[in-house]
């Protein structure tokens, strides 16, 4: 896997480097480098993969299928937020 970046007209080195970093992250290269930084025994790799593929437990009292945060109710009355001074 090779990543090539061509300089665009009027593009600074900082912008080109930022574009390169985004491409590396998108390709999963940074994640792979961090993972291979230290040696991982094959048994640890298998355990990590098995943990990643097992289904997550459902919390008790959760009736919702989709998960996530519950939605806010429509309106509880007049809002008093904003940039006012509190008068």
C-alpha cells in the first residue's frame, strides 16, 4: 500500500502534510502502526479478536432496541437561556 501526495498549486507544506495525515488515517495506517509498535503474542491477538466479535450485553431495564441516548421531550415551558445578563 503506497500513499502518494501531489502538491496542488498554491498549497503550503503544512496543508500537504495535513492531507497526507488524513489519507494515512483513512487507510488505517496509523492504527496499524500503533498496533505493531509492541509485540503481541498470538494468544493475545486471538483473545482481542474474540472479544471484539462477541455481542455486547444488553443493560437491564432497557426497552429500546436501537440503543443510544433517549430523545429530549418536546417542550417543558419557556426557555431562559441565551446571552442575556440574567435580568
